[in-house]
C-alpha cells in the first residue's frame, strides 16, 4: 500500500492563501516568520499623527535570471474599507497597485541618495489596478495576470520587478500584504511602511544588507514611540540600540560598521509594546546617503542566530484580530497542504464546544480561560493516512474590571482615600493598580491617598493591569471628585463711629462684598452683630440700641456639603454718642464765699459712666460731679466742665461753660469838713472810695437831715445847727451781698450866735 504523507501547518495569522491554484503562492510579503503582519499606505490626505508617509510603498521582487517561467503577484485585501484597514471618518480612499518591469524599473531607485517621486514610476508599466471600498476584496486576494520573467529589468544574475502601492485620494489607511511566486524569488524594499504585530513582546525581524564599503550607516524610523515598540539592530558581532521616534516624527541613529560585518545582512528586530494597530516606517542609508536594501528574509548567507521562531516549527498563541475585545481570534489553516495536491477538508474544534469547517475562521470566546484548539484536515483519498491533526493551547484573557472608589467631594489639602481593591479579573491574574488623579499626580497601589492643592473638578482614573501579557490586559474606571476650596469671609474693616448729636441713631451698613470663593460657588451670608441680633444677606443694615464696643461676626457658607464650606470673619464696631455736659447756671458770689459747682444734669444716652473735669478759670482745676472752689480774688471767671464717657473715641467728651462773677466788697471813704455853719455849702467827696475789682461804683449820700444825694462829689447845706451823721453808700453794681459798703462821717453844724444890741 502506497503511504501518502502531507504536511499540516496550523497558524493563527493574517494571511489567507489559496488552497488550490494554478501556481502555488510560495512567498508572502511580509513573510509569516517575520511576525510582521502587513504593509500599509495612506490616502493622499492621511494624518501624520496616524503614521502617514507621503511616499508610495515600493517593493522589489528579485527573480533568478535562470528562471524562465511565470511570475505571479497577488495583493491581499487591496481595498481600503474593511476588516484590517483603518478608517478616518468615512471610507474615501482610492489606492493604486502597479507593477513595473523593463529598463529602469529597478535601477532608477537603486543607489540613489535622494529619490524623487517620479523615480518610483520609472520603467515599463506592465499592469495597474485601482481600488476603492469594495467588499468583494475584504480579506480576499486580487491576482494580477501572470508575468513573464523576461518582462523584468535584468541586472546581473537577477531580473527585477517593482510593485508600487500609492494612495491616490482620501485619508484612510489601506493595510495589505503581497504574495509572489515562484518560491525562489526574494523581496526587498528601500523604505517600508509596517503594520506591527498586536501582542506585546512579539519580536519582528527584517534583514538590511549592509554595503561592503560602508563604514557608517544611519537608521531612520518614523512614528514609533515607546507604546508602539523598540528597535535593536544586530550584526554578527554587535548589538545596537536604536532610538525610537515620537508620534508623527522621524528619529535617526548613527552606527559605526565593523569591517568584518560589512557586506552582510544584519537583523533589524522590532519588539512590540502595547499600542494596538501600531504603524511605523523605516529605512537605512549609508554615510554617503545611499539607501540600503531591506530584505524580508535572511538569505542563504544571512545571520545564523534566529531571532524570531517560525510558527511552522512551533504553534504560537493566536494573533488578536478584534479591535473591540481580546476574546476574538482568527484561526488560519491555509498553510496546511497536501503533497499530492488533493483538496483538503478543514475541521476546527475551538475547545469550547464549537466547531468550524472554514479554512480561516474568526472565533469569539464567551469566557476567559485556556482552550485546546485542534485542527483536523482530511484529503479526498480513502487511504488510512488521509487525516492529520495539530493542536494549540490558546489563552483567552478578559480585561480586568477596574472599580475605583472614592468620595465624590472633598476639600483642598484633605487626605483623600481612593480604593481599587474591589477590582476583579477573570481569570484571577495578579493585578497592578495605577491612579491618575487628574492634577498631574499619579500613584500606584490598590489603596492610595492623595491631597489636592487646588479646588476644582477632577477626573480620577484607575488603570488596572493583569499579568497576562496580552493587549487587553488593562481595565479602567473613572470617578469624578469635586475638591472644594473653603470660602474666604470678609466682614470689612473695623469701624469707630461717633455721633455728636446724642439723639442720633446708631445705624451701620455691613457689606460682605469682598468675601470670595475660589471655586465660584454660590455663597450665603449670616451676620451676628454682637448685641444679640442677627441678619442674613450679603449687604445688611443694623441699628444698635446703644453705643459700645461690639464684635460683629460674618459666617459665609458655600453650597457644598463639605467640612470646608464655611468661613468666618469679625469686625470690631465701636459706637459712641457724645455725652451732654451741664455745668449749671451762671453764678455771682462774694470773694469770701466758696463757689459750688454741680454737673448732675450732665447725661450720656449710651448709659456710659461719666468722668467730670472742671477748669475754674483761675488756673485751678477739679474733678468730680460736685465740687467747690474759693477764688483768691474777685473777677469774672469762665468755668469749663468737660464730661468724658471713657469710650476712647473722638466724641467721647463734651464741655459746658458758665460764668462765675466773684465780687470783692468796695470801700467807701468820705472827705468833708467836720465843722460847718448853718447855711454853709459843705462839699462832700467820696472819690477816694475804691473797689478792688475795679468795678464802676455808684455813690449814695444820706446827710442825716433827711436829705440825700448821689455822686462821688456833692454839696449840702444844713438849715439848722446840730451834729449830723453823714453816710456814704458805694455799690459796685454786682448785685451781690458784698457789692456795697458804707462810710460814716460826722459834721457839726453851728448856728451862729445872735448879737443883739
């Protein structure tokens, strides 16, 4: 019995190849073992931040000159508008794929230091096709008509074809791959636009061929930041770390080439990071600017070290195809083949009770876990060896469910506790927790604390990462927290208010207008005036019943339910109405008497205790409500009373003034004859009378005979003889008991004798 053998390859990848065709497609660009998924080209209006590079993607196919058969070229998913492509807005991109041969198809670019756009289209155009959004090409191949090897450009021992992919219009990203035959061909490019693998940690390899005379080379990469991946370049003797670029930017690294490593293919290794759907572009040039060809395979004399395992040797975990979740995988059995070229029947057992008979199928797992996926292929012979089986263990991860707990509102500088311990993961992987507090600060741990320096609304993000190493190893949860800044109350400046009129009302305006809230919250205002009365409002008026010193307190409250929603401010208010001073009535007293002063009629409408200070007008003073004072000499004195309520204000004292007339007794003096005769005209002189106070005096004479006269100098004659008592009364006109005095003078009036004869 003839034993028939066939090979089964089980790979979960992005390649779909025809199981039965006229000519098998044996060379994929990029090849499966490179782990690079696709090439890409953007429409003419693509965004730089998405990885757009304006130049077309050019791939050269190198065919041995000894080969005289057909060369076949196919494009996988040539349209922009489906499963693997990247949409920007709506699908609007048109892409053209062209094949060039003949003179200058290869030599127009090879060795150029700076290629121009027109250089990409040198040579003879053999075939070209344009593609817009077209579902019939979604995840399907377009096959160009077979080419004759003689149509290429012959250079030395090889014939070269050039494949040009260019975005004619639109802004979408057309992601595609190529397949060429025969298997003896090799593909390379001078500049590559690459769609990277999805799984974190996947290593991807290219093989730049370093010129023999190159002493230095420069690596250029575009749009590869740390979340996209990292690059290392390996020669046979050295490893070189390549500097990554940032989004939409180019970066370059200069490398010295050891002489022993020149003229060989090196390994250009990309290690994938976490970014899904990551794009990058790259090229290398020698120090003189000549572009360096980058091959997709190591070649016969390529590097001996294997950096990327071929999946045909050992099945790897599936590529994640879903852009929505990480439980959807594409399983591809198209690399399975039959040596007798018999048609194969495919049977997939996905390990969760579901099956499929497709060559390439997408499957979504409902639950996380590990599943043994088995592929069985059967040819159409009836031999015992018509079946082969392979299997692979697939780990299905569910993103962890992040649960962030914390208060909805808090205060500036409060220590706020955040708790992510309720986060879960299925399966239960080890979780790490990273918090972004929304103010530029971060922390790690299931339970953390944080203080906010400023008030505001903050979005707190918890990112929980499991240790599965898949692209869906993270889950996030957010919570909003309002951080309140305490309001600042301002009751205004201290106030001292005087009312000179004792009957004036003590009415004060209170204004909280300078109070503020940094968060712009609505404020309420409550006033305590310090006299047992309160009021509400931003601006209020209050009337105090009496003067005094009051501490008015303002309480400002914002509209948040926090411990920091209040603020107080005080304002000292000193109110005073001037007291009323009363020194009594004007007085007239005699020098010998004491003056009595009484301020009992003074009063204070605020009820303050008064102090009394007297100025007697003669340089002497006294204190007290009732005082007495004896003047040393007569005169008119202005007596001033000052009453003080001891409030310390400008209106704490008032005064009252009275007049005190202190009178000295005048002295009457009479100058006249002591002896006179009847009918004599006697002169009486009171001019020598005096008044110590200098007052003007009046003079009244009583001559003792019933006659009177007034004036300082008078004359009088007596009609009868006798002894007369003459009185002079002088009066200074003060009306006091001591305003007059009397002086007595005796005059003997003689009657002449009568002589009779």
